[in-house]
């Protein structure tokens, strides 16, 4: 009984942490979000709101995230097709 009282808050914190990570990953690796950010970045650069250096740095980061997201998507599809 005492074990359950002590471990319940810990397991709740773990579940909350997992949910936060899941939501952060969803935002970080959401393909439409990344595409939208790339478009916004391009517009900011064309309107000269950001420097070329800042543009290239951010673009590189977004493209890297896009590639990871695409890889994750392909892995999910492969897992789904293997289950069938």
C-alpha cells in the first residue's frame, strides 16, 4: 500500500513528461508546420527582415528537421505495412 502511495506521484510525473515530449516532438517534427516556417522564413528574407546569414542558419535547421520528420514518417509507414 505504501509503495503505491509513493510510486503514484512518480508515475504521474513520468506520464506528464512523456506527454510533454510527445507534444514537443509533434510540434518540432510536424511536416506542415516546418513547411509553413520555411515559407515564412523565405518571405522574411525577401522583405529583408533578416540577414542572409540568419536566413541560411535557420533554413538549414528547418531542412534538417524536415528530413528527420520525413524519415520518421517513412518508418511509421513501414511499421504499419509490416503489421498487415
